[in-house]
C-alpha cells in the first residue's frame, strides 16, 4: 500500500489549527473563492442588461427608415385644353392719308360711321395744284403749236428734197426737230395728267367698306401729302371679322392645327364663348421668345365684339399619348433642374424630369417618368438617391354619415291599457 503524502499534509494542516502553515492554506482558499464570486458577479452584471436590451428591442420595429407618402404617376386626360391670351384686332385696318397738299374744305363722316367702298369722306381745297394744272395745260398747248410747225416744216423739206432743192442733211435736221417736238409734247401731256390726278385726290374716298374708328381732320386744317406720323386723316377698319395673334409656347405648338376650332372667351361676356378658327401659323418659332405666332379669326357679324378687347383663346385638342400629371408638391427644385423622388422596392430613386404646362396645383411632366411609378409627395430635404424608406399606409376612408350618427334609441314598447273586467 502506497503512502499518500498529500493527504497527510492536509490532515496535518487541519490538525495544526492556528499554526502558520494552516493559515496560509486558508488564505489561498479564500482568495480562490472570492475570485470565483467576482467572476460570477461580473458575468451577471454584463449579461442581465444585455438580455433586458434584447427583450426591449424585440418590441421595437427593426426598420428605422423614414416614412413617406406616395402617389402613382398617372397620365392626364386625352382631351387637353390650352388657354392663351390675345387682343382682338380688325380683320383689315388702314390709316387714310392725303395725296395732295391743301386745306380741308369739309369732312363728311365721323367716328363710328359705316362707309362703303369709294364713299366720299372729305374734300381738300388745292389752290396751288389748280394753278400748276393751268400752267401745265398752257405749256402743253405751247408745245403742241411748236409741234405742228415742226411737222409742217419737215413735210415741206421732204418735198424740196424730191426736186433736188435741198440737201439730205438739211432734211434730216428738220425731221429730227419734229421728232424732238413730239417727245416734248408727250412730256407736257404727262405733266398735265399728273396734276389732274393730283387734283382728283382732293376728294378723299374710302378704299374699302368698313367703320371709321378715328378722325384726325378739321375744316381749314393744312394738309400735306404723305404718310407722316400724325398726317393721317381717318382710320378705317373692317370689323365684320376680327383676328387675334397669339404666341403659342414651344411645348404646346404640337397641339395647334390649322383649321382647328377654338373658343374665344372674354370677361365682359361670362359664360358665352365666341367660336373661332385657327387660320394660319408663322411656320417657325420666334428665335427670342421660342413661341409660334398663330392667327385666329372670329366672326363678328352682329358687332358684339370690339377691336382692342383683351381675350383668351381656348384650344381643345385630343392627345394620342397624354402626358403625366403630378401634383405640384411632388417637385424637388435643385440647381441641376426639376426632379421628383420615385420609390421602387422601398428605395428612393431621384428622377430628373422635363416639365410642360403649369396648371397651378398640378404640373405636366413630358419626359423623365414612367406611368404608375410611385412618387413621393412633400419630399423632405434629406431624400437622396438610394435612401431606404417606408411607405405610409393609405388613409382610412372617411366614416359615412350613417355610421357616424348614432342610431336613435328604440322606444320601449307601450304597455297595453288594462281591460276592465266585465261584471
């Protein structure tokens, strides 16, 4: 049997009691037990809060992404309407000037008068032209007399040449003088005709049928021939048909077709649009404003419309592929142009868009979006490409009036009146 030294040492230590060797062993045991307790305490301090945190986090949504409201991108109606301003103008208008110098002898029509083509409007007294005409007629008679003399002389010299009485050179000179007199007479006669026509201009006539819209002439007023700024006598306009010139922006020019009907709306006639028609376009955009000049004509046989009125032209067209319409609060305006925030698989995608017409609370998008894409409304500033988001639940439908109003209480059933017993 082997002898166990360790057991003997332990027994000796226990038996020694308060001896130095036993005190050392107890100290080591206490230190070891204390270390184990400290280690267990530290583990408990770190583990329990972690378990509590995990339990608390189990009740909190794991997705902390921002919540956004979205709407689908939808196309507008195929029946589109474009409204553009313009000013009603006469179909034909012309200032009437004097073609001769003189003084106003009388005027016969005033503003608002309807005149026919060729009607006399005013007369001009032309004393200087009359004297020039008399002088021209006298000069023409003088030239005519010299012409007759040169004609007779040339015929006589031709006869002398046949009898060998004069030379051929002398005969040619007489014939040349006669031809020169013929040219002088033609010039004098043309001068007389010019002055006669100028004298005819003392009668101012209407060049076409229309309405006198302005008068700038008085009796005794000095009139000078020509078209100076204030030298006109009348303004004549044809008002049976009016025209408007409107500037169609580039993004709407494809909607304008020659011959298309339009409605002309005026504030002075609420609820009463006047029919019109597109008659022509300029065929090219203005290089400065990038607009297409378009002419619209409006019948005015009843004279209800006046030239100079401000009007709005409404075009009704059918678009084969309507543009996408979005609320104005979906736009993101940044330095690189207008954008919108689209959501696909709960991730933000910034789309650059090209805008069309502005309808106030809505805006037309002509490029940059596809139909049915989900677009963020009232996008916050921190939205960027690739930001994860959560979609807000759709709003609950409003409660109906019947559901909101409590049902009236059912009255208690009336008890039947007691019946008297028959005796």
